[in-house]
């Protein structure tokens, strides 16, 4: 049994400490994904709350193996619903142009500054992409889901997901080169 | 023509620049040159399988847009042949090389966007989910209302229920007495109507009762008056009898007996 599965079993038994651990483990990812769809921190906060409430309500009936894919699937659906609701009401939500503050555990301030610069650049490049390709990139490259999970989530054949993922990354690379042609030369010490 | 000239000018002959008869005449005389000619002719037919990679290399090198003739892919998605083709293209094209380098760098950098710093207030709210009522109606309603289809369908159902409610309402409520036209609610009006009807019923019962009591009183008064009259008549009759018996003669006794036989009318008109 993996650590995630053990944690989920404890949550099912009503262990409050396990729930707290689960929340702290996934809140960053859920919030980041919601923000990448909605570009508004307030909406992203509401979506995060809705996602965890739904997870809490349906946790007892969850018997699958892919908890990460499940929670991100719920996040994606709720974010898309919010986008449709916004579009239906023709509301112009204040889209934040500020670059979000991503988590970085590097102690070196210089490296932290470089990382933040790079993250900001990637965020701007992602905004320029078509929603379908950005969707794929978020699930595969950013959140690290497997092709099989993404194919099940999006309802696409496995081969299509693989080829589109590659095309999406190349398109993002072109967008990044437009913003900063020397991107490949600057390197960040990875996690 | 000698053999040296034949070898040097074979190409121009094959291009059709030199007339045939010189060549044919020399081949008829020289067996070695004829053999060389036959070898050239046979080699024009393909005897070995075509090398696809070579074909692609040639096309990639000679086409005007080589970057479009090849689709850059991940190593894991390439067949060995495609891998070689891609490597060859990347060796020759600086733009695609830069693009692949950036793409490879993105594989390392994109996971940095996976997590976002969450405000402490949001974390507290998420932890509080454990304590709140999981069936909070307000929250469920809010999340349902956010779904575009739900709000449309709910509005439609509400309009339908309202329409059905109005269609099934009894007519008498709308043709009610003036009391309803004052703008009071239907329920209040119904209460008032019921109250009025009850009071009306009570009043009519009371009226009937009073009337009957009055009639009974009248009848009893009449009966009393009648009995009083009868008593007076009988006392008068007794008094006369006594008087007549005192002054009684035989003639007078016959006359009195005749008088007693004739009915006498009393003061109230009744005959005895």
C-alpha cells in the first residue's frame, strides 16, 4: 500500500490528522491548476474549497488507485464549469495579470529569483496557447499524470494524447522562444 | 571512333547529343565496349530494395522547407528509422536544434508550476471542511447553481409549476365577493368568508329559536286567556243558577229549565 493509499484509508476512518495531511499535500496543486484555468485567485480559492468538499463527501466511496488523477479531474471539471458559467453570464472577471507566486524551496535567493523569473515567463507563454493544448500540457508536463490517465480523463485515444502532448510542448517552446530566444541557455537547478 | 573516345563521350551519347550510328558501329567492332554498354543498360533497372532513409535525406536536403518535412518528436515516440532521420535533420538545422533544446528544457521547468503557494486562510477553510455539515444545503445549492444547465432547468421547472398552479386554481376565488377585491390574501379572505358564514348560521338559528319561543309564549298566553274566560263563564253560570234557584216558581221553574236548556252565549262568543 502506498503512502497515499494509507492516508486515504485513515481519512475514511475519520482521522482528522490524516485529513489535514491530505489537504496540505494537495492544496498547492489543486490551487495551481485552478489558477491556470481561471487566472483569478478568488475564483481559484472557491474552486479549491469546492474540490476538497467534494473529495471529502465522496472519499468513502473512492476505491481507485489514482487519487492524484481523480482530484485533478474534479478540479479541471469544476474550473471548466466556472468558465462556462462566467461566459454565460458574460461577466468580465478581473483577470489577474500578476504572475502567481509558486512554491520554491530553494534556500539560495539568487536561484529563487531566477526560478521565479522562469516561472513567470512560462506562465505568460502558457496564457498564449490554445485551451486544448494548454489543458494537455497542464495535465502531462506540469502535474505529471500518465498518458493512460490523461486519455481516460479527456476521452481520447492513447496515441492521440501522446502526439498532441508532444505538439503542445513544441508549441510552448516556440512561444517561449518568442519571449526569450536565449531560454535554453539559462538553466535552473531542478528539484 | 576508338575505345577512348567511346568511354569519354558515353554520357553525351546517352543525353542524345551525339548521333547513334557512330556508337553502334564501334560496338559492333569492339566487344569490350559493347559489354560495358550492356552493363550500363542493365543497371538502370532496380535490382536492390530502395533505401527509404536515403530518399528522405535527399528530399530533406533538396526541399525548400526542410523543417516542415520532418515532425520533431520525443525520443520515446520515434521508431529507429525516424530517430535517425530526426538526428540527421537536427544536425543540419539550427532552428530545430534550438527548438528541441528548449523543448527538453521545458520538460524540467514545467513541473515547477505544479504547486502554488496557498494563503493560510484558505488552508484553514479547507481543514474546517472536516467539521462542517457535509450536507450543508447552502453550499450544495451554491455549487449546483454554478452549473449553467442547472440554473436554466430550475428556472424552467419553477415557471412550469407556477403555470400549473394558476391553471388549477378554482374559479370562485376569482369571482369572490367584494371582500376579496380589497387586496387581502386568499387565505385571509377564505377565513373571513368562513367566519361570516358561521356567524350567519348562528344568527339564523338564534332567530329561529327566538321566533319559536315567541310563538310558544303567544300560544301559552292565549291558552291562559282562554282558561280565564272559561273560568269566568263558569262562575257566572254558577251565580245565575244560584240566583234562579232562590227565586224559583213552578212556571218559573219550567221557564228556568227551558232557559237552562237553551245555550247561552258568553262574553267571548263561545257557546256552552
